[in-house]
C-alpha cells in the first residue's frame, strides 16, 4: 500500500509539471489539481493510468476528462472564491471536486444515476461540503438556483448551448462548453454582456460525449460493471 501511494505521488508530481509545460500557469488551478486525488475517480482496472494526461472510461459510455482539458476549462472560467457554479455532467465528480476548491458553491447535474451515486460518495469521502449534485436533465439547467456566475458543460452541445443555460447566467457571467460543428468539436467561451448579448471565443479543439436530454433510462449501458477503489 505504501509503495502504491508513493508511486501515485510521483505520478501526480509528474502530471503537474506536465500541465505547467503545456501552458497551465494558474497556480490556484494547479494547487486544486494537486489536492484532488484523481485515483479515487478512476476505475480499479485503470489505477496505473490515474495520473496520465488522458481521458479514461468510467462506464455508462462516459469518461473522466483529460487533466489538461480539465485545467484549461477551469482556467477559462476565471473563477473567484465568491462564484456560484453550475456544472452540466457530474460524471466521475472529478471536475466538480476541482471547482469546489476554487469557488463558493458548485451545483452539478448528471443524467446517469449510477455515476451520480458514486460521485456523491467521493464528495463525502473528500469532505467537499460545497457541492450539491442531482440526477436530472442538464440541458434544462437548474432554474431554482439561478442565476449562476459561471457555467461549465462537460458534454458537447450540438451547434450551440441550450437557451436555458444562457438564461440562467448572470450578466458578466461566463460559460465554458464544447460545441459540435460538423465533424469537429470546439471548446467555446461565452460571456454574457447583456440580457441577450454574448461575446464568444474559440478556445481549443476537444472531444467530449454528446450533451443529451432527460435522465438516462435504466436500460442504457445497464451491463456496466465498473469497480472503483474502496473509500
């Protein structure tokens, strides 16, 4: 066990150095990624890859995002410690856990209940008390908690983000979301300049699962049998 922990620490240090070399200069983001143990979000079969800069499958057709993409999306939000964040796509809970160290409150929506159940166990294990997560339709946002200072979406919208998400941003707020255009996906940054006006900036090419409506049916990927570390 001690050797395993030391190996993970070494891999984590190597990952942080790699992120720095790739232009991640925000020390608060790097510190958050150093504090959050990525191995607890990764299936047992892939523990040796927990600190590789790659996306990994977590079941239900979903993935835990590549650390470099997590870091760059987080930086693009321009977070302050007073921010209230909406995350669309809880997934493994890794991105929400990074955000929880950088802002006041995270509200997260996941359409796959089994993923949400595991993510909530991890939040509790890590004593992250400023995350509230529910199973629901992320395309509709979370109207009774709006407005949000920042919104982050970890699934790709088709053509443009849902209007409900725009409506739930405060003026001056920022949304980071992958958008599918033809056969490519571009990570985009939207800033709400007025009630109906936004500035848009393309950030980088990415590859995410699609943003889908409604709760996932019980039959969807029902045969997944993903084992995680005991926590």
